[in-house]
C-alpha cells in the first residue's frame, strides 16, 4: 500500500508539471475577445490606413518628381505629414515579422544621417532595405529630403530641378518611399496571415500574444514615446544635456507636437479598445482592469485614463516648436516627461502586476 501511495504522489507531481503555466493565472476574463478587438478593430485597420497613406504619398512623390513646382511640393509635404501621423498608430505593434525585420527602425529612426544620405545619393544607391541604411531611410530621411535639403522651400525645389544631383535626388526620394511600401506590405500581410493564431494565443506565457503585445505596448511607450520624443531631446534621458537636433521631424520642426499628440491618441485608443477612427470600441485593457477585483477597487483603470489626460494637458502647454522650446525653456518638456514617467509606473508596475504578466525586457529606469 505504501508503494501505491508513493506512486500516486509521483503521478500527481508529474501531472502538475505538465499543466500549462498559464493555469495558475486563470481569472475568467475573455482574453480572446480582447485580442480579437485589437487585431480586427485596431491593428489591421491601422495598417490598412497606413498602407493607403503610403500609396498616396508615393503618387505625390511621382507628381513632384515629374514636375517639381510649389504646388506639387506642398501636396507632397502635406501627405508626408498625413502618413507620418498614420504611422504613429502602427509603430507600437512591433512583434513577430515586424520585430524580425526591424520594421520600426527602418521607418522611423531619427535623427537621420544626412552624410549617409548624401553618400547614397552620390553613389546612386537604390537598395535601401538593409540594416546599414536604417538612419538614411523612412520618414526622417524624407523629412530631410523635403524640408532640410536647402535653406528654404524655393531653394529645396531647385535641388530637384537644376542642381548637379537633381536626378539623383529624385531617384533617392522615390527609393525611400518604395522601401517603406515594400516592408510595410510585408508586415501588414503578416498580421493578416497570423490573425487566427494571434487571437487563440491567450495563455499567460512569455511567448503568448497577450503577453508579447502588452509588453511591446509598454516598451514602445517607455522607449520610443517617452524617451524618443521627449526624454532624449530634453536631456532627461541623455545625461542632462539638451539635444534639440534629436527631435522627431527635425527639419519640418513645427509638427513634432502634432506627431506626439497623435502617438498619445494611439496609446490611449489601445488601452481603451477604441478603433483608429474612433467609430467603434471593444474589449480592452481598461475592461480587463475593471474586471479584476483588486485593480477595480484601486481604480487603476481610472488612474491610467486620468494620466493620459494629464499628459495631453502638459503637451498642450508647449507653445513653441519642440526644437525652439528645448533651446529656450526645456522645463516645459521636462514637465511632459515627468507626466509620462508617472504613466510608465502605472503601466509597467501596477498594470502588469494586476494582470500577473512579467516584464520581458530590462532597463535601468528604477520604476
């Protein structure tokens, strides 16, 4: 009998070890519905909108190349900004193929390397989708080609008409948008083809859709939104030294705030489950936190919503371009950074703790 008893204990131990590691975190919340809302109402529609914006931008590039005049230049510049805003709604979804091919680095690495751009133009480099060119492609490179190639609008247009490198400038501008369309199409198709597996991956494991997308959302907020747009230029994440030349959209200058507000909207929409066009909403992280007894009692979801509003208020206190604000009075941007830092603590410590999800990246923030 003693042997039978010991065998029973051993078999019980084995069966316990075989259980899905997510079993201890089962809370009854419909995670599949949340993943479905994310992929069907936010992620895939955002990529459709972004890809359409790139096609419009591509056509504007063709029109400008064929006839470099003020009207076509203005249209191209406006569509560049429209597409750049649309990008703010897809950058955070950097998992699977997007991560593998360094998608966000190829679309939005700034500051752009103007020396590398000119070397590529001089050498007529057309294959831009390699890692070595990440600082010479994407929206920041196009920003330079449209707004930084010379001292003013008319002089920039002349760079596409009568300069020695006019034809090469045209070709490089076209090659930038071609590379953006090519890799964005790949990532968009990856999301479409992996839709079912994404929705079904509801476990609480390091490789599940739920954990990967939430971790990537927080990583984006912390590293690309807080640090990239505000922390590094203002000196808060660059050793105390202001770096105005590291702002997003350096050469257009007066749109950095618009891009940051657009990114904030994208982050808030993801949390609240609102679609990109704000015409529908579904199951969200906000719902999940309200469902969990502890976080609901502590009003965590309301704290996060309030913090989104506080960040927006602090951003709207910036009356100058980011570049000028940093040079004249950086403390207005520091206030924005501190509000963002409060949000990082809410998302990374409080929300992940409530959801029993481990952080899958490390840093030295101290939050």
